[in-house]
C-alpha cells in the first residue's frame, strides 16, 4: 500500500468515525515520520482546538517524541479542560509512518455521572430509619464514602473498595453495631472480604507511620 492509499483509507475511517460518534469524537491523522507529528487531517477539531498543520498533541503540548506503538484508552485533558479518552494507532509502510488518533470528549458524561450520584444519594436506608434508628450512623458514613470514591458500589474495583474501607475505618464506622455485615452487603462482598480489606488498610497505614 502506498502512502497516498494509506492516507486515503485512514481519512475515510476518520471521517466516518467522527460522523458515527458525533461532535464529541475527534479523529485525526498525524505524520509520525515527522518528529513534530503535524496534523494531516482532522474532524471535529473543536474538541482539542487543533486544525490541519498543528504540531500539538491533544493536551496542547508541542509533539517532539517518537511514537512507534499503539497507545490506547488514555486520559487526556485538552487545553480548554475537556476530559477525553485518547487512542493513537501507528501505521507504517516503506515510505510513510502515519498515526490515526481518536479523542472522545466525555466531559458531559462526567457531569451527568455527578448529577446521577446526587440523585441516588439517600440519608439512610429504609430499614435503618424505621427499625434501627440507633444504627443509622453507619449508613450515613457509608454514603459519604461512596460519594468520595465517585462510583456506585456495583462498579467498584478492589482499589475503590479499599478506599471505602479506609474511609470507614478513619471515621470509626466499624464501632457501630453490625457495621461489618452492613458494609459487606452494600459493597456486594463477603464479611470475610471486609475483614481482609481491613487488614490490608491497617497494614498500609502502619507502614506509612513507620516510614
């Protein structure tokens, strides 16, 4: 495939992907053979504020690096503060080296997520409020921990759950009656896992104190 054929193919793909995913999706073709990686074609360039000929990357930094491998699904913040998922694919031939980039602006989704978290926030669960008012403290602290992490419990990975457990421990939440069963049920893990997470948090905090 010649350079013109490769560029023509990538240009069609860039235009099609930009149209398919809408105005929040920027697609761009770079000349990676040039150390400055100038933009050869770009669609929805308003996402990063670039146009053809620009030598800046999606974050607004002048490009002076050699990119020889694909970089996929990276967080990149544009000069105007937009949060994007950024990927660049390297395409090489005998006399060319092109880069095909996709930058998706998910800033509106981040705002929407915060609104949804606010909408889903409750002071205490129904059972605690109606039947065991003296135990409502754990529910309030647990909700505060979820807001700090910024994810619903079902979407959390282990690192997120450890942050929840550390926050609960620091807030003395485990002094409440039946705190461990409550946390286990609302995190979707076993009681054994909660105790294991507590051990990890204690060990990590002790290591920091001894450092």
